[in-house]
C-alpha cells in the first residue's frame, strides 16, 4: 500500500510540474542490467557511457535490481563500461544509440582477479527485440540514407520503408500513416518543430536536412508515448550530423541527363523529355576545441531541368471557320453525346446547325473580338496520329503539344555546433536553411513565355541544452524557430512575362472593349474562360509563416520507474495574401449558367435533335457561344480594409499559440515486463487576425432561409470590432491518455522456450492511446474572402436574352463594402451577385482526434534476424472536413420550371447554385466542420536480417507487407484526391448527407509490399591493386508493389446539389447502349470501368448519383530502384566512391488513375504514367 501511495503521489507531482517541461526529443536512451557470471544482479555498480566520437561521458549506478537507465543521449556509437567492487570491469564497444529509441545493453562482470572483458557488439538496433515500450517505429540509419537509391534525393522519401505508410494521391505528394491524413504528420529536426503550419502535408517539412547533413531519422508510426503530441499521424524525428574529435568531410556530385533516361510512355515525339540535374556539395566537421567544442557544416546546390509534354486544347483550322467535322451521328442520342458524334455541323450564322435564332430570338455573326483572340493567342493543333491523348471533341478541338522544361534552382546550408560547457551541461545549436527558385506552372503557349515561378525560403533553427542535475535526473531545454516564405508570381510580377496579358488587352483595345485596372502590375489582366484552353492569369500570392518553440523535458529515474514530464509552447504566425479572382474574369460560352442548346444536328434516322448540353455536346454549344461573342458572366473580387475602402490585396496576419503538457511513467515491474503509463493535455488557442480583418457567420443558421435583410457576417477575434467573439469556441477537453506494455517471455526450455526462443529473444507488445490534431492555417485563411473585407462581383444575365455580348458587356465597377449576404433578383436582366463562395467555420468546433491501438509479437529467428507481426487499428473522430452549409430548395426549382424560355430547357444549374438555394442565394456556403470520421485496420508483417559474415558478404535486407483497409468520409480537410471531388451537405437527412460520402480512403492501398537491401559483396584480395578492382562493391535497392488507389466516377459539369462541384455518376439499369472506350489501339491504357456501367441521365435535383465514393480501383503499382556502388580506399581515412543509380530499373509503366469523367471522350483511359527509367551517376570523395 505504501508503495502504491508513493506512486500516486509521485504521479501527481509529475503532472503538476508538467507546465514547465516537455518531450519530443531527437535524443536516445540506454537501458540495461549488470549481473555477475552466475546471473545474479549487481546493485550499486558504476556504469559509464562514453561517446566514441566526442569523448563525452556520463555515469550512473545500477539500482537494487541491477538495472540502469541513461537518458538524453545524442545519436552515435558509444562504449559502455561497468565496474563494481569485487569484480573486474567489463566494456562493450560500438553500442548504437538511436534517435527516439531505447537501446538495451546488458553487461556481465567476472570476479575480481579475472580478466577484464571488452566486447565489440555486432548488434543492430533494427534487429533488437523491443522489450521497453509499445511504440511502432522504423529507423532509417545513415547507411540507408547514403546507399539506397533515392529518386527525389530527399531523405524523407525513405519514410515509405516503414510499415503502415503509403504515398497519397494528392498534389502535396505526402504520405499517410496507419490511415491518418497526410496533413497529420509531425516533422522534427533536432527536437524542434519543422512543420509548415499553413499547408502541411508536403513530406519533410519546411527545411529538411539534405542527405549529407542527416545522421539518421526515425519514423514513429503508432502509439507513441505521451511525450509526443501535436498531431495524430506519424512522427518523423531527424538527428543532424555532428562533428567529433577527428576531422571528417567530403565533396560530391550527382548527375542525371536525358541521355541516360527512357522516353515517357505517352511521349509521341520519339525523344526523351529533356532532363539535366546536377546536385553537388561539400561537408566538413571536426573539433574546434578537442573534447569540448565540435562543428559540422554542409553546403549543397541542386540545379534541375525537367522536361515534359504539355497538351493544350485548341480549335482545328476548319472549326475556326464554323465547320465542325465530328464523327457521323447514329440513331442513339446517348452514343452521340458521349462520343461527340453529330456529323458535319455548319454553325456559321446562316448555317442549318446554328440554332441561336430559335433559342434566343436573334441571329448573331461571329464576333470580331473572339475571332481576333482565337487567331492571336491560340495556335493550330499539332497532335500526331496515334497519340494516346484522345481529343474530347473530335473534329472540333485537338491538342497543341509542346515541350516544356521546368527549372528548379535550390541552395541549402546545414550547420551544427556541439559545446560541452562542463561535465554537467552540453549545448547544441543547429541551422538548416534552404532557398529555391521553382517552376510553378508551364506557359499557356510557348510564344508567351508566361511560366509561373515561385521563389521560396525555409529555415529551422534549433538550440538544445542538456543538463545532468544528478546521475538519475537529466533535463533538456529546447528553443526552436522555423520560418517559411513563398511567393507565387503571376504574369507581370517577379520577372514573369506579361506578354499574354498584353496580347489580350491589345485585342480588346482594337475592338473597343474596355478593361478594368485596379492596383498592382498584373491587375489589368483578364482571365478568359473558353470551352478549350482558358487563359488563367494567376494573381500573385505570397505567404510568410513560422513557429517559435520553447520546450523543456525532465527525466527522473527512480528505482524501477523512469518518469518524464513536461510542457511546450508554440507561438505561430502566418502573413499571407491569396488574392483569389482579383482580376477580371470573362466567361465565354453558355456554360453552366444557361446550358440550353443552340446547336442542332440530324441523326442517322433523319431526326433533327438538339446537341446536348453535357459531354462533348456541351463543348460544341459553348464553342458557338464563344464564336458569337456571348459572355455567360463576368466577375471580379474586390478587397476592403476595416474602414470599407478598397485595397489592392487581401493581406492577413494570423496569430495563435499552442500548448502541450504531459506526464509519463515507464515502470519496469519485472526485468521482462514494462508498463508505459502516460497522460497528455493539448490546448490550441483559437487563432485571430492581428489587424481585426477576420469575420465569420455567428449565431445564424446557414442551412435555413435567408433572414430579412440577409445574413450578417461579424468581425471576430482579438483586435476586431467584436473582440469578445472568437472564430470558434475554445475546446478545453483535450486529455489524451496513453497506455502500453512490453513483455519478453523468459521461458528457457520446453515448448514455450522453443516458441519464444528463450529469454530476451521475443516480446509481446500492445498499447492504446488518444491523440489530438491541430487546425492548420489554410483552413481559416480562406475566410479572407468573407464579407465585409471581400466582395466577389458577378454580373450574370438570367433571362431569355442568353447572355451579354463581349462588345456591349456592362463593365464592373467598385462596389461598396458590405457584411450582408442577400438573395439576388432571380428574374433580373443582369443580376449583380455580391459574393462568391463564403468560407465559414463551425462555431462549436471540436479538436480532431484519433484513438489508436496495436498488439504485436517480435521474435528473433536467428542471429540478427528479427520477425515482427502487428495488428494496428485507428479510429478518427471529429475530423475536419468541408461541407456545403446551405440546402437546395427543389420545390422552388419546380415552381419556376417552364416559366421562361431560357430556363425551361436548361439544366437549371445556376438556380441550384444561386437564387433557389434557401441560404446564400448568390452561391455556395463553404463550411469547415469537425464532423468527419475514419477507420483503419491492418496486419503489418516485417522481416529484418543483418548480414555480418564477411565471408558471405555484409549488409542488411528488410521487407514488410501491409494488409490494410482505410475507410473515411473525406481523405482531407479540403477537397483533394481522386475520390473527394464532391461537397456534401451538412445535414445528414438531406439526400444522404455524409452517409453517402463514406467509402474507401483515396489512399487506401489494400496490399503493399516493400523490400530494401544493402549488400556488400565479399570479394577480397591480398593484392592491393586487385583488391581495389574487385573489393568494396555494394549493391542496394528498393522494391515497392501495391494495389491500386480507389477513385470515383463523376459527371463533370453536372451539379444537382448546388455545390458548384460535379456530381458522381449513376449506375445504368441494364444495357443502355453506351459505347465502350476500349479499342485495340488503347487497350493497354484503358484501366477504368466500362462506360456501359453508367446511366446517361443526370441525378435528380438535390441528389448525388448512385455510384459510391471510391467505388473503383486504379492500376497497380510496382517499381524497382537499384544502385551499384564502388568504394576505392585511398588511405586509411580517405576514399573515393563511384556509383550508378537505376530508378525504375526495368522501365515498368505505372499508369495513373484513369480519367473519371464519364462524359469525357477519354473516360477510362490513363493519360499519364509514373517516371520512366532514369540512370544517375555520382562521384564523391570522403575523409
């Protein structure tokens, strides 16, 4: 009872102190046991650990059970020595301390007078049985980082060598860990925050140390201890390289060229895409003061030129005259719609197929303005016969193809200083900095040279002080700062060519079409939306973000308990401007606002029909609208300050602070049984905008009818007009318990002895934990478009006039600022919609969280041969996702149907999006909520074998297999991926709500196998010259194979829920005559479902289609990267290395997910593929 009371009191004491200290260290720990030759424990023995690189030492004493723990040790090789009165000393050399891991090393003492023992351990952390905790993790050591082939030349790509990880299919290129989202991972460098708080998900973080600056990193994939927090996904904690008492360094060059690369599968030019990459660097480290002050420095330059083929859709030469030679029409209207089979169409003003006069009551000639734009800007197609890229509207549009070489220039610096102030204190400081100039987007057409560029800078500064208070109490203080700056330059800014803007404006001036101009250099640009290639003049964006971290961690070893407790403060800022839609946009064509047919055709039976307004037919109708100069709408977004005065941009300065506290006890109940008990608390302050420029919909239900006077947005947060109202309510309940156990069966003989291998040869581990996430800045920064600080002006004609003409379109003007959102005049000639999609946040926001559990078994199968099998489960709750807050009123649609000529034959999309919604009559309401859910279950199997027999070669081979299933209702808080293009309503009772969104995660790879190996060939010779030829060869490689990703099938341009996004398709009822895309010519790239599975009819008003989210699977993936390495010794400490890396050695074509728009001519076809084979050569000198 006294012992229990002591534990409880100590626990309370630890939690009280938690407000001062915290974990998340990049250091390691050593635990062990000292016994005599008879196996009896030796208590009170002195155990000294000495760093073999720096000479730093620490000393502790064993407890009554002969056990010892030494915490807060920098990564590296150590010598461990035990001594006790009456015994000869014993030492073990080359004990590896690994980042965020507990290394176990026991020692045996011989009686005094016996020989002192010195052992060189052949142990490998990767094959050590873990009998200390429940955490699931994978070490990526320095040898793997240097020797394995890396296509990206980014060490964080090796994260995918960990079981439970899978590459996502989003544009961020991140990875999911055990069913978590890619944005939920936590990146640490030397123990401090390395995360992009604005746009998380990009692997590696803000400033990932390069290969030659990284010592090692660990991927913690499941049930991490209470000292870790911030996110619910994986943790990637990196330790940078350090100096020592001996100087070391080197210089290197890695080179790639299109001369050593295979042609892209879809390239029809017969030539390899341009490729030129040179990565070079220099490193040096050593002592500034021996045994006291050490330094390391690395510089790396990376110069990349990567070519690709760009396909831009343009009208054919004959189509520019008004003659459209589409394939011959059949008697089946459905086939005609999907294949664009309407025969030869004459859409000139007097042509039979031009039906403008009947539909609009007016006959229009082709507009001189649009004809001038067409001939000035858009080249003729040059798509070659037999191309895998099929025109979506044959005989009308085809592709203009050109080569584009993206240029990325990157420089990075990494430096670290370690200073042993005295025997009690060690200070470490590190800087990781990078600066790059990146290609952000290809030019629209090569003659305009309007490639978008993005200069970016990232930096992480870390300061770490380790203080040994006593032999059993060690403190670690950390201070960290990270900074990220990115500018996305549009045409006319940052040296980007403004030629395409000049071309558009010159045509407008020549035809007396006025343009708008307000603000910066590219504000007078005009975006042109066309049914082929649109002209999108990117508005310059930029952001600067950063996190300042103050943290402290205290470890106290008391008998069988190792206590850890602490706290952390993260002060976060983000200054950003997005400037979405700041420039004038002119939408040519009927589009989704009218979508009534103005082109007709005669089918094979002689029946005159309207060309449908969806699929290829919709593009043909829009093309006639374009040629006639019809403008569906024009728009411009205007920004205002707190006084209501119009300003040039939407600059916002967001601020927040986040806190984390924890207490943890690692209780070694018995030498072979350990419990890990912890409690963590997280509190994330609600963010605010420094200048009060933040608003939200407060105390009003967006799903109901528009109230009298409209919806009123209120400014919220500190420094606003309503400082007492927060963006959302504080969430104070984020307590996260953690529990784990590790049991190592010690059966020595019999059946159980054989099953478990004997004492220390196996372990059974399990655990459960609750983990909390954070709200990244991008979610609430989109609210910069809310009233009264932003107004998106839309001028849209709604009656039977069918649109404006480009020559007489009413011009936009500055509008007054307003915080009201009101319904528009649904019957007016030119309704001005004073807002676009609003971004509101749920007032009762709950912090996203995830429960995780695991149970597994490790077994040593032989010398340094480890088997591990685990069951892993996670359940995500209150996940962030986007929904449409408003409900479409189908009754109002039906009431107005047939009352106007232009509406009766339309798809009524404008009314679903706009005035017929009960709320936000102008458009959609984008609501950020915490109502998402996910579920993940997996079996994870891993085998690791270290080869240490020089006669047969040395190295390591490791493989894992994951059998998993991930289910959710959204794979991301925003809309990304191949399954998440729909935006459900927030009401589960309306047309299915979130229930219809539940399906396989877009990153759900049901089966995944990964193998990596490093094998040093055993060839040797006593002859020095011959040995240089045949010795020191190394082979390495990575093989990955997995099943395909899920994807959904959509009907682009069809929106029956008024969300502004395409609806999912519906299954057909029996055979409906749909034509398959599969032909002998495209059979190899036809990876999607047959078109005949889907109905041609669109969903009912207010509904999605019947096809579920993620109902189909894309192509499988397999890839093998291989390296051949030759090391040539020059002296004992100097060597030269040559290597050749073969990425995708067998040049396997890994097709991407197919086109999922059932209305597209390319439906079911994969139109892109993964990289073809690339060979890289490298040389490096090391000392």
